[in-house]
């Protein structure tokens, strides 16, 4: 995994813009601690920071293909193509000769052989740019599920691009400006594909390419979920899910560096860990390393709430023992979660205020600790979106609600993007201008219009297809972005087997009755992997990523909120109902200060660090 950046300009000579490209590429250093490279020509400047995972010696970038002294193609590439060995063999049969052993050169030669349609052949997570000096055109490519990020900024004579907004913001012609729509996107839980919050900047949508030429930028979709009749019976469906998972995990275990799994003790991470341990063992490897996060005193003082019925620790340890994993718990305390340095690192990783409060800080610290031992980690992320794991998938009132199900289901209420976090803290006039509820509704209608359907769908099947599509194209993007930024900020590559497009396509079209055939969530995943799991793990009820229950965390937030409110020059003050915020900050005024305080503190830190101009 790596970080990329670049600049295309058809009206100036970029061959001398080394300083600007170095500044843009330098912002990607955490994503690529193992090496840096630049390639400059008259109208193209490409930068790369490398995290060496495969072909350690031969994978330096930007990488070129030369013929008879001419440069045919250049790439700055981030990601992993898991079927690169098969593609390489096919390309060799067609006459291509390779000088490296990794996937980057395979991508270059695949484009030379098959043109832009080569994207349909790729299996993996990736975001990259291809510059064709012959045609003087750039092609930006992003993977189907949006696992790897890619942003771009159209200019009058070309484009700027980067793995993260910070690469683009480092260009001297770019300013950090956020208008009303951008702020509404930021503090809502809509997650609009293509929206980058910053005015003038765009996210390349998952499953899309963008071709940049003298004629402008042409964005094209090369993949989307399609509605298809499911003809397999239940037994065959379970077998097919298992076949896919075995193949996916086997592919994603390929690495020339230390590898581990993220193990919470839930069904998703346990299934990945069990399959990975089996495959490593069959290859004569192991033991598999696994990691989990926990909080000091959490197990002793745990109390169940609406989201979390059991603590993770005992289940993670039981699963690790079951497969003989070398398991390590990363123990955090309230001081870790409230440390200003740690919170500043989280903001720097995301380039925006984050939604999940202490969960984002603990994830950063978890990945930081893992990176001391491993370079690659396999995660159970996205299984809930694929297999219908969240509780709101199974609540009739939420399913019937005319909005995003995670909003109707109340998941947002505990985080900084919720209406409860905004009410009484943000200025009433600002709230009226932003109209977040109206913004969410517009985005919801747009999302529904994209859902593919079958004429044969029943009313329930039609609605559950909609619910699944909303999660796979919107909600999972929030989680994938979060995981990418947190991991790559410390140079850790996180792979997500449940986002393999073959599995996503297959399960998306599986009838809801099959997905819930045992009367529970994630029936297919449980049945497909039960033989690898202890019953206690297979039957455990879904529990989200852990959050500290220490009341001192909330009190620390309250103290910091008071500090911001006492600062007359705090950049967030114009956005606040200062009297309402002061009442909320008073002792005992709010039973749960966390979502509101995290929203205000996050906005203030972001406005300060990025010198954001609000054009509202």
C-alpha cells in the first residue's frame, strides 16, 4: 500500500515543478514510509510514497514501461491486485516480458494490452494514475468498493490528484474552503459518493475511472452492483459463500512482510482469523498473529447498552486459543484517549473532523501498536453490510422508515454527526441554512434511484435490496475511509476480504429469506464458517467496535469544551450557539456530553489546523 499524488497541466512546463510535487508527495509520507519517488515531464508530474509489501526490491515507483527508448506508460500506484499472478501469466502468454515480480508492472502491462477495459479484470483494492505520454492523457482508477481513496481537483488546464485531500491542499493554488453543502455533508451521516467536503475537490467514486485530456475530465463507471436472479438453493449458496471466502482469504494472505488479523471475538473477525490460520497452517506457516483493543478496567466494569451486549476480550481470547494464534491485546486508558497529541494525529490522518470520537483515537492507537509487529492486517470490516448484520436490518420500523436505515435505527445518535449532537450547540441560523435533515433526505432519494431491482422482487425483497445497496454504497464507505486513514497514517496495510466484489455481488443477489434462514443476522456467514469456530463465537450476538465506558472520558471532554468556549478567538465560535453550548458544558447539564463535545472540539481543531475558510 502506498500514497500517490500528481499534477497534470497542459499550459505550463511541469518538468521544473520539483518543489511543488515534493511538497504534495511529502504529505503522503505516513502512507509510504519505505521510499519516495517522482517522475516529471512537460505536462505531467507524478509522485509516490511506498509501503513495501510485495516485491520489496523491485517495486519502486513511479514505474514506467519503455520500448525502443520511448516511455510508453507511467504509473503511480497504490493498492494490491490479488489476482496479479494469473494476469501476469496471461500477459506473458501474449508476449509481455516482466522485469519485476509484483503487481504494479502487471497493471501497467494490462493497460497496454487491453486498454481501459483492463479494470474489469482486476481483483483487489487500488487507486492509481496512469500517464500515457504518447496520447498526453491521464487515467485515474479506483477499486470497485472504494477500499482505497482517491481525490482530484480539476484546474482550468488539467488536474491535481492525491490519495488524500492533504496532497491536493499542499498545492500553492489550492485553499481549504468549505461551503454550506460541504459542511452539511461533513456533519451528516449521508456519505455522498464523490463528495470531498472541500469546495472544488472531488472523490473519485468507487468503480469509476476519470480520463484527463486537453478536452477536460471524463468520468466513467466501470462497475456497479446489478440485480440478478439467484438460482442456487440454500445448501449450494452456503457452499458457494465458503468457496469464495476460502479463495479470497488465500489471495489476501500473499505478502512479503509480517501479516496478522484484527480479532475482536465477533463472528466476522473470527471467521477471517480461522480461515487465515487454517490456510497458513496448510502452507507450513504460522502461528498466525492477532490483535485486539481493550480498555483498562473495561471487563470488570462493563455494562451492556443498546449496541454492545458483551465485552470483546473473553471472546477474542477464546478464538485465539481455538486456532492457536499468537494473540496480543492492546490496552488503552482514558489518558490515552484524551491525549491532545493522539487526537491531533487522528485529525491529521483524516483531514476532516471524525465521527466516532474515542473510537477513532483508539483505532489509531491500536494500529500504531500493531505496526510495531506487522505491516499487513486482515480485517472483518464490511461483513455486516454484505450479510445483513446490523440490528436495524431486522427491525421492521427501521426497515420501513423513509430515510437511511442507520439514521432511523439510531446508530448516529451516539456519534458527533447526529442531530442530538448538533441541537443546542450549533447556531440556530446556521442549522437553518445547512438544513441537514433536508440534505440527508435529498441524498437518500439520490441513493434510492441508483438501486437495481428485479420485476420478480416482492415488496419485502425490494426493500431489503434497497437496504443492502444503501449500506454497500454509502455506509460502508464511512467505515472503509475510517479504516484506511487510521491504518495508513502509521504505515499499516489493512485488507478487507468481505469487500471482494465477487462475494459482494453474490450475496447482494441472495434472497433475504436465505440471509436470515436461521432467524438471525448473518445466517449465511455463520453457516459457511461454523465448522471453523467455537459455538460461543458462532452464536455471539453482533457487538460493534468497542467504546470506553469510563465516565472520566466524558468529563475530560466537558473540560476541554469549556476551554474552547472561554477562548474568544476560537475559530468554531461563529458556528456555535454559545449560550447553549455553555449550558451543555455545565456540570450535570447533559447526561451524555460526548457526541456534542466531540463535534464542537473536532470542528475547532480542524478549523485551526487546516485554516479552513467557511463560505456559508
